[in-house]
């Protein structure tokens, strides 16, 4: 990879050969290393990520997943739509990497796809939930997160809460009144553990509510 552009065609050839998965993965990683140092503009047909992009549709799930991962880390915007489409891949491992890539690329157009993934996963796969949380965090759109905080599905609201927690956002206190007791408890933990000093009064008030209920 340190040889730069002169190695791109070699890696492209290896990555396209279905006979050796491990060699293909190393070629994809090599293209990613070259992309980090290239001066070629995004969208140029000679950009290293243009040789990774077709692999997003490869038959090998690991190749698809690693291609999504590398493109996401490179922030290669021309592949944004392809990455969003992979969030609906039948293979969970591919979904994980594609979801993370949407966030890394700051692709707000992928927000609906992330939301649907969280809903369909319904907290069953904690790794997919983590990918959704990280993607929401990287998208860095607080208004969109606060809107999702009112979503009907608890799995989506939990992911929003966890994303807000990563920034110690005081908006977490709104989740103290969530109808799902697990989410309300997670909000209380976040306020206490971080801590979020400005939300302590709301936490204490909620504690008093529970005492009245008892």
C-alpha cells in the first residue's frame, strides 16, 4: 500500500478474484490504506474506492461487509446510495458495517434506513443496535435525534437515548418519562453516571414520583 497508486491495479485484480477470500480482504484493506493518502478527487474513476465500490454487490458477505467498512472509513460520498442500500442486506454482518458506514459518511439521507433497521432488529442483536447508536451519533443532527425520541418504537427511542448519552446531552431527561420502564431506567443511569448536573433536579423529581406510587 505504501507504493501508492501503482499498487491500485494489483489490489483491484486480487479483490476481484473469488478464489481466495483472505487475499481479497487484504486487497480491500490495502485500497483503503491508499485512499487515505491519495490526492485523487472523489468521483474520479481512478480513485481507489472506485475499485472497491463494485464489491458492495459481491456474493461473499464478508467482502460486501468489508467493502462497506472501508468506503465508510474513507468517507467516499459517491458510494453513499450504495451504502444505504446495504443497510437492508440479508446478512447481519453486512448490515452492521453498512450502518456504521452511513454514520461515518455523515449521510443524513440514510437516517430512515437506520431507523428501519433499529425497528426491525428490535434490540435482538446488540451489535446491530450498537451500529445504529454509533451511526446516529456520527450523523450529528441533534434536531433529527430529538424528533426520533418521540418514535413509536421503543428500540428506536433507546438507540436515540444511547446516542445522546455519548454527548452527555441534557435532553436525556425527557426519557425519564418514557412509557418503557427500561428506557426510563437507562435515562436515570445516564444522568447519574455521567453525570449530567443540569438534569439532576428532573431525576430527583422522578424519584419522588416513584415514592408516591409506592
